[in-house]
């Protein structure tokens, strides 16, 4: 059981996520250079003792930009997951506890929202209200809420069939009390796994939005915009694109591995094996 609890997948996922979190926390206390200061005399420098990962086309230190960009990435992920959970979980629990017409109405509305990918919804929001970090977080949160609703509904329907829930309903307990006392604690593991997967989606979507110019505006560092700005120098200085691309890939990989590891940890069949 302990082997499953701390599998290699879960350990590697936790390690990658912890590295990103530590980088974001470190950026609050220290960065080698100010990532927003332009130095025209230090454009496209190769990695050296002075600039560990080199500089971009504006002479900004890439390592400093990566550290500060981690803050933006985690902020978007946390807020997007919080918005998605706060919208999707109540809808899913309500639908699971009210079979019949209420369930059909809630889930059909959920399916309509599910038809719009989170990235497409974010582009629409940016076209209407302008590209910004707040717009990206809100759109990604709304766009990923249907996934939370489906997971919450499926888990709720299973819990509602349990004997202790039937006993609670026979004792006259209110629906809110049953949801808080019995439903949410028993579906929390599935929701945690969904949160880690949604976080990875939000990180990738934020990078894509910033690359397209709909995400975090300059001069705030963003890994996606770093990719976009370094694209013309791919053959002249490929390392300028390598570092932000690698940061995005490892962060998404970390949260995906974390989700897989948590799923294996909480899966009763895996635990029994």
C-alpha cells in the first residue's frame, strides 16, 4: 500500500510541482536582475556567469524572467481552479442529489458550456474585455467548470445510494447537511485529482493565450509571451526559446504526473492490488 501511495509517478509529479512553487516563492525575495529593465547593450547574450541562462532580444535576464513568470503561471492556475471548483462542484452535487428534471436541466446546461473549449472561451473573453491576466483566469475557470460538475455529479450519485445517506434522509436531514456531511467528504479525492488535471490545463492555456497576445500583458514576465518574443531569433539564438518552452513543458508534466499519482493513490482497485 505504501508503494502505491508514493509511486514513482507521484514522487516525480510532486518534485516538479515543488520546484515551480519554490521558484515562484524565491522570486519574491530575490532575482539576479529586474526582469522588466531593458538593456540594449546586452541583447541575446549566451549563458555565462553573469547571465546564467543568457538574455533575450531586449537584454532582459532570462533566468529572472523565468522566476517571476512562475508566479504568473501559478496565480492563473490557482485562481482558475478555484473558479472552476466553486462553479462546477455545487452544480454537480445538486444534479447528483436531485435526479430527474433538476438533474437534466443542470447537466444539459453544463453540456452547452462544455461544448466551448476553455482556450476558445478565453479568446472570446479577451476579444470582448481585452487581454489581461484577470480575463484569462476568469475564462479558464468558467471553461473548465463543466469537468468539475461531471466529476462531482458522478461521485454524488454513488454516495447517495449508500445506506448511511438513506438513513440520514430518513432521519429528516436537510439536503445541505447531507451534502456537507456525507457527499463532499466522500468525493473529495476525485475532486483533488480533477483539480490537479485542471491546473495543468490552465498552465498550458495561459501560455497559449500569452503567446497569442491575449494573456498577461507586458512588462509582467510570462512564459508564453517569452516564447512569442523569442520566435524570430530561433536560429540565431535557440536557447532563448528553449528555456521558457522547457519551463512550460515541465510544469504541465508535473501537474499531469501529480494527477495520475493521486488517481492511483485514491483508486480503490489500485490500493487493493
